[in-house]
């Protein structure tokens, strides 16, 4: 019985093997490679782009311009703004830019703030960008532009250039700025724009000279620039011999006598053109400025002890150590 | 000192990469195929919330029964990128003929001269050329869109 099953098993196995190879022959051989036709694959790529929101707080120091033009430049291109718009002076500048529009490696992006008011100067904010998201920049202070005072210093007597003359800007008694004219007699001073609202702003020129310094009130009405040429010392109309007061509150009197009417109290450095001399007094003329900046000559008497002769070759104060 | 510099450079590079990375999603038809990005296996599709940096990259998709796919892509700086790949299937076909003495050429690079052969063909158009005694006697396009059997007769091809 066992040998029958063993025989049947071997017979069936042989039959299966024969059938398999017979069918394989019938199906034919298989080509060894997959045959591609190099068709372009079908692929879809979708990008999602973000946005960059820029927030720049604006602070105003004093005056506020009515309108401001904002221009945003990117990637060191300062010719073609990527966005620009004019708006009323805001407390915060906000704008939205497309992703990739800013340089994210260097501080080559720029916001130019251009107040539409000639009293303000344009200011810029440089910043490094981001790929997308929000940037809050440090607050930017907008203040009115600097006030410029410039001019030359001359000797009034012969209109020659007077170099190295001390120039001061004072607000009441506070000295805001000090400089000196150069060898060409030129000076230039820049002071903060908010000083334009001060009522006691003035320039004082020539405090290092023996003459009375030139003092002039500074009034900026339509311009932020003032040109003041300082003519110092006696004018050409003052004929020699010239004397100069050695102290302040020197009496300039109507007559030489004691008790004569006092016309003026002269400050230190006032020049007197002397034409007559008595044992105790000098008679001469002083220049008095009247309204409109015009000078007139007035005659009078001064005690001899209050004057010393003026040497125009030695007009600088000697500072004693 | 050296370690501080190394740490600083490392931190800078890490921050730069972190800031410039883009979210990557990959879909494939069919799904559950191995996806390789620049030679690194990202796992099976669909791929979600991977990160990629802008620039040139190579995507490779492999699945048995489909033509392998290799795709070069320059990824733009963006917030996210989603890529869909449609794989082209490979069909098991049979090619038979009763003609004698013919040599068959497919796509200019595959040859056989048997009258009965099984072929694995990528779906799409293929160019069949037939030669007899080294002379071109027939040329035609065959379109594969399903597993099928072709019976070739000289100047005539008949599919089941």
C-alpha cells in the first residue's frame, strides 16, 4: 500500500515538472530587461510663498512733518525701490513684501524716510531681511534737520579777512557750540533743528578780540541756513588816532567837566576816534548803530584813564596764565 | 578659543539653515513607494513635513512594477513646496509571430528573433522595427497601456 502511494507521488511530481517545462516552452522565453520608453515623468511642483511684514515704529522729536514718503530698497539696489508710498506722518510704518524680496544674509535692505517738509532731512534705516514672517525694526526718531550758520570774519576797518576769530552760538547764557574761523576767515556751525524754536538764540563773534564782540540774534524763518559775515572792529569812518575802552560802563559824556551829561555807557572794547585832548579827557567820536543796521557818528568826552591807544596790529586778547 | 570659534560657526550655520529651510511634502501615485532625496531615503510616500533647503536637489522614486523615476529640481526659496510624482507602470506583454526569419528591434536598443517572447514594457509609446535578411521591412509605433499580447504579421500587427 505504501509503495503504491510512493509510486503515485513520484508519478505526479514528474507529471508536474513535465507540464511546467512544456508550458514554459509554450509561453516562450522572457526578455532579460525591462524595456523603458524614456517617457518624461508626470510631475507637479507647487510652491507656497510667504510674506514679509515690516514694522518700523516712528518717533518724532519736536516738530512733526505733515506727510512722509517711505521707500523700501532691497539687496543693495538704492536706485529702484521695491515699494514706495506717501502717507500722513504715522506712528508706525507697516508694509508687506513678497517672500524672497529681501537680502537675508547682509544688511543691504534699506527704508528711506523722506519727510515732505524742508525743515527735515531724509533718514535711512538699514536692516537684514528674513525669508518670510514679521520683522519689527528698532524705533526711528524723526527730528527736524540741523540749522547751519556760516559766514566769514572781516576787519571792518579795511575789509581784510580776519582768521581764527572765536564764534559762539548761545541760547540765553548757555553756550551751545563754539568754533573759530579758519585761515580764510570762514566758519560754519550746525546746531540741532529744534533750536529754531528758541527765542534767545544768538551768535557771538570775536570774544577773543579786544573789540566789542558782534552779537546777533538768530532767527530761522524760511530757511535752515543763515549766512552771517562778521565785520569787527572800527569802521573806515573812524579816523585815527583810535583809542579803545579798557573796562565796561565807561562814561561817554557831553562835556569834559565832572557832572557833564552822560550820553552812553560804553562797554569794554568800544573804539573812540579821538580828535582833541585835554589834561583829563579825550574828545572824539564813537559809532552808534541805529535801527536798520546803519551806523552814525556821535561825539563826546571820555576820561583819559578809561582809554588806551589802539594798535590794529595787536587786536587779540592776551590770555594771562 | 578654538572650540568657541567652532561653536560660533556651528551656531551660525545652524541658524542659517533653520531660517532658510522649506517645508517639503511629497505625494506619489501609486503611494507607498520609496522616496530618495539626494541619495537619502525619506521613507515611503506620502512624505509629510520634511525640510529642504533652497537649491538643486535630486529626487528618486523606485517601486517594483513601475519605471524608476529620477528628477532634478532647483528648489526656490519659499515657505513650502509640494511635489506630486505620477509613476509610469510596467506591463507584462507577449509578442508572437508566425513569420519566419524576422528580427525585431524595440526603441532602437532591444532585439530578439524568436517567434514567441515575453516582454516587460513601460506604458506609453514604443517604436518597433522589423528586419528580414538585415533589411528593414516594417516600422511602427505600438502603444502600451495594459498587459496584452501582440501577434505580428508582416506589415500588420494585431493585438488581442
